[in-house]
C-alpha cells in the first residue's frame, strides 16, 4: 500500500530550521489530505515528510465556512481566516493569532485575459505581494512573489511508483526561507474559494 506522505529526506533535518519553527533553509515537502481528522467533520490535515501531523483545519460540520482556523499539531491557532461580508469574489482576510488587523488579504485579480484563476495576496497597504495562480485543467496551483519567483506549489500527489492518489491527497512544496504557516494559510484560503474545504 502506498503512503500518502513523502518519503523521509535530509531536507527535514532539525538543523535546517532558521528564524522560526515555520521557516527552513531547504525546500520542504508536505502532504495535504483534504479531510478532517474529526469524525464526520470537514477540513484538512497536513503531514511533513516524516509523516507527522503538523497543521490541521477543522470546519467540523460546516463545509465552506466563512471563518476557519489554521492550527498546529497541538491545536494552537496560527491564522484565523475570514471571508469578508458581502464579497462575491472570494475576498478573504487572514489574521495572525489574536490580532485585530488583517495580516493579509486575498482578492480576485480582475483581468479579462487571466479569467477567474488568479488571486492577489496583499500584506498591509502594499498591493499584490504574492499571487495565487491555478494550473489550468489540474487540481494544483502555485504561489509566486512580485518578482515571479516560485514560493510554493500544490499538485496532485503521486507515489514513487507514479500511482496517483485520489483528488483529496495533494503534495505541497515550499521553497527555502518561506514561512510554512503563511503558505498553509494561503493554501487554506484558496481551498475555501475553490470549495475544496
């Protein structure tokens, strides 16, 4: 039977951690299982390359909730994600822990040539620090910065023998020196916008 989490690699060593426990100096791979660990709940569970649970989202009985919480393994809330009232285009605010002011906003980028598959991520009063871009015809998407540098990418998970898992098992690759918890918050918002959670 194939594993849903990546094989252990040297990129997950404790010595690679810098700045905070959510930032590493090497590329990291995570497995997203778009299912809640709560029986009959909705949400997502995220495993590191060793198969350890590192993040979770639980909407409990409500799918596509207007407010969800990204938690670590111990249930500590890292980000609260709230859909802005009266927003039909998927405008979401992300709050760090107990802060009153949004840490980031995700808004649909309105461009006739881009279609509905492009979202801008704004921190503070800046515009479009990151962009979330869907991969056409696929389950995946990528997050890039202002300079078009790849920050993270989500794809359908495949085993080492090229066997595809179901649509609810995805692979997330996060580039070095990027906050994993922030990327997971953005992945969660995208999942909510696209009705995956």
